[in-house]
């Protein structure tokens, strides 16, 4: 039984076998509703869209909660709005807010500084792409000042907190803050209104944990969940296994919106009882394929973190058949200058592109001999001499694309049978980073 928005926001919940009844709600749910209502003064709710392509593919009712369609193209402005709103309610004279971020949090804070008419100082690493700096400045206008400091985020964060202490400013944490978590829970409030209740299953991307903690705290046990992290940043999984937040030794920064070395303490307090089996990882290169699929098939632009929930559908396909499932597409701040890298990573995951170093005999016709070994669907995309001082052999870096991963074993057999020495460096992280 679907409910109107006013009923759900007032605490009316649907029952499976009875008419809608009013039940007591937790204070967190009440506060999330208040936050969601207040946000309507600033921006409209994001759409919840049934996706026919994904529904057909996974034999389920797949809905996308389009957080990539907020004014700053991510959900981050929700937490920034709620935290600033509550600070200004209790401290009306607080006119200076600070954050440290190189991405969506910075843009959300900038947007809300302009809205509330307060000053914001946003600290960003010196290495932040110019596109992100410009977008943050556009959203904040004259209300914000951007300071570039530190080569690494930890240095930027330390500088921001030192500034806060000296200036009496309020620091806006990206996820480890109760008011931020409450603000992110507004995603769940909208979702419930739009669906007339809770979905069967929700797939949530996880970085610092603010969004997943807020959504789960709102819906509780009324649905099941999958929490998905990038394979190179499994901080929630590590925390669940250890029973407390732990700091990862190394993080792959490709999924920059979710590559977090340590889950937030406050988000983890709301997630500590989940099962490790419900926390899955998405390989970075596979995510790239999902980004391209959503762009080419649906015309939806997602950043790597924004594609996490959709990418995880393949991992939970057996669990969600016939169910009503919501994937939260958390952000769409994608710089199209990264598109060649995304395509490259996707082809790597599918096994359609490989790089190898070939020892090419320095004799007439050697190159022609190699080219004759290529199949009809094999295309050379890179050919570069790496070594020219050998009198008998030269080392060549070769990149080859093909139409099917099954073509490569045959090619390698032909190369071996002709006595050409080669080394596949596609998955060699050090050499691939240096050479490719």
C-alpha cells in the first residue's frame, strides 16, 4: 500500500497485511525527516528511477536513487547542509566553516556556504585537479576561499584543523559526524516516500560510511543490505572483521570518492553489527566497465564511486532475483579527461587488451614475421622501442586490442612457436604504471 509523502514523513508505515498504521519512530528517524524537509528550501529531491535495462538483466526490479543529479552531482551536500544548519541554529554568530577535501565534500560545503551566507575556507591538496578546484569555486562564489596546501591529504587535513583552532572556525567533517550522517539519511527518507515504504534490498556504496550508516539507521531491519567498497579500499570490511575501525596500510585512489583508509568511528558505530558477508568489494577495472555501460546504454554519467552500487549487482544476482532493489548512484562528478583510462581499465578487466615486451631479432623481416602472427581481429595500439643498444635484439613494448579474450592464447602460442621471446606486463603493476 503506497503512502503519500506527508504520511510517511509523519511516521506512518505500511504493513504487509493490515492498513497503514502509525508506529513510534526512533529519534534518528524523526531528525532525518526534519533534515529532509528543511532541504527542500535549497534543492529538490533526487529521482528514484526504475531501470528497465538492469531489471531485465538481473531478473529483478532495479531502481536507481540518482544522487548524481543533486545540484553538486553528489549526495555530499546533504550532510553539509544538515551540519551547517544545526550549527547555525545553536550558534547563530558562527560565520566561518572549514573543510578539507579534494572532491565532492568540498563542493557540497561550498554550495551550502553560499546558501547560508557564511564564509567558508576549503583546504585542498596541491595536487587537486584544476577542474575540481574550479567547480568548488563556482559553487561557493565569493563565500568561499580555497587554499591549496600539502601534497597528501593528511597534510591538508592537519593544516585545516590548525587553521580551525586558530580562527575559532567550525570544522565540517566529510562523514565522521552525527549531523552529517543524519543529513545523508535524507536519501532514505526520500526513497521511502517515493516507494511508499522500504525496498526489499538496498545496495550502498561505502567510503567513510556516512551514507550507508544513515540509510541503514533509518530503515533498520525493514530491508536487507549490500555494502560495496572498492577492492583497493576495504575499510568497512576490515573494521567489521576486527570489531573496530582499523587503518588500511595501502589504498588504491582510483575510486577517489570512496577510497578511504579508515571507516569513520561514528558511522561504524551504526554499522558494527552487520555481517562481513554483506560487505563486498568491487574491482576497480570492473567498475570502469560499469561506468561505460551506464554511459553508453543509459546516457548516465557516473564517477567511479557513483558506479559502485550498480557494479555490485553481478555479485548479488542470486540474492535479488524477483526483488525490489535500490542502487544508490552516489555521484556523477566525472572528468572526461579520464575517459581513456576508464576504457583502458575496462578492456583490461575483460581481457580484450594486453601489453607485452617482445625481444625482436634485429634482422630484416623480423617485424613482418611478427605481424603475420596477428589474427584478423588483433590490432596494434602501441609499438615502442625500449632498447636500441643491442646488436642482436631490440626490446619492443607492444599493446594489442582484440575482439575476444579467447584470441590471446592462440596469438601467444604462435609467438612462442616461432621462437620470439616475450613477457606479458599487463598485470605487472610496477611496469604497467611506468611504461603504460
